[in-house]
C-alpha cells in the first residue's frame, strides 16, 4: 500500500505536457525499473519531453522516456529509451483505458518522482490544445500573475 503521507521528491516534471494538453484526470502509477535506472533517476538525468503512455494487452507502458545510462554501470547497464512497464491496479487501468479510447484523448506522463523509496509516475489523461488555446491560457496566467503582483505591492 502506498502511504500518501510519505514525502515526495520530484525527479523530473513534464512542463511541455501541461502546455500542450488540457489535463482532465490524473493517476499515480509505479514503474518497473532496473537497478542502474534507479541510480540514474536519483541523479536526475531523465527526460519525459517525448514520452507518452501506451495501452497494450498486458498493461500500460511508458514509451519514449529517456533515462541516461548509469556512468558507473558496466555490462549490466540499461538501454536509455526502452519501454518501461507501469504498475497500476487492473480496475484503475480499465477505467483509464476506457476514457483514453475517446476521440482526442491521450495518456501523458506529467512527472516522475520518488514517494519514499519507490519511483512513481503521475499519468494524466489529456486533450490536445490548439494554438489559440495555448495563447489564451498564457494570457490568463499572465493576467493572474500581474494581479497577484499588484495586490502584493499595495
């Protein structure tokens, strides 16, 4: 059982996913890693920029995530861009895959972090934003920032 009270430590946050997608739902999943991958995660040499989550018969898979090779690894080092299995309950996976089958929805990794000693991935169910939606979102965020700035100075 994962204890939500355990401290979390972000390894990498996928800022591009939040800009390109409107996130409708989130899910925490474990990730199956080899030993050298965990050591590399702890140093923070990870990229989720081109990553996405793929639904297969045998579960959810993280595709396109780049975890650098461990510099002190030997012949047991891992392949940097291999597909990695995500660990979720069958009930959660069924619910998420049903939603993902809707037109225009996709599963994207939002962040990779440690909860206690376990590596976790936050998956988001997202709908792609159009260019005008991105601009509108940026304008709204800037106006809120300006408002907070003005409130703080008065």
